């Protein structure tokens, strides 16, 4: 199941009610990366019981952002490891401050 609606980022909420059950052994991916991530919270709450692979949209966002910056500024930005994690923390801190 994927939340690509903007609910949780652009507007509060989730496209699902709290009564919804995620599929057993499924994937729950919230493309949203900031805001009130209700869908992500709902998936995490069922992760163990439903054996879900829960994917946070933050990694998708930060990976895409660093690829664009690398191309635009002709610089090497790693896609994983300590330097990538540092960039992710900096971006998350800035995102929280401007939300």
C-alpha cells in the first residue's frame, strides 16, 4: 500500500482509517516526508503483527534531492554512508524548522 496522496504532508490525516488492516507480509510506503505522517504511523503500528516492510518517504526524497544537487552543481554526493547520513540529518533539521 502506498500513500501518494499528500495527506499527512499537505493536509493532516491519512487516506486510511485506523480500522484499515495492511496486507500480511506487505509493503507500506508513505511518499510523504514531512508533516503529520499518520499513514506512516498507522503502518508502523501494524509492522510486527502484519510483518510489514514499512518505507518512510524521507529516504526517497533525500536521495532524489541529492541526485539533482549533484547534477546541477557537478559534485559527487554519496548515496549512502556517513556523508549521506549527515546530509540527511541537516536537511531533516532544516525541514522541521521551516514546517
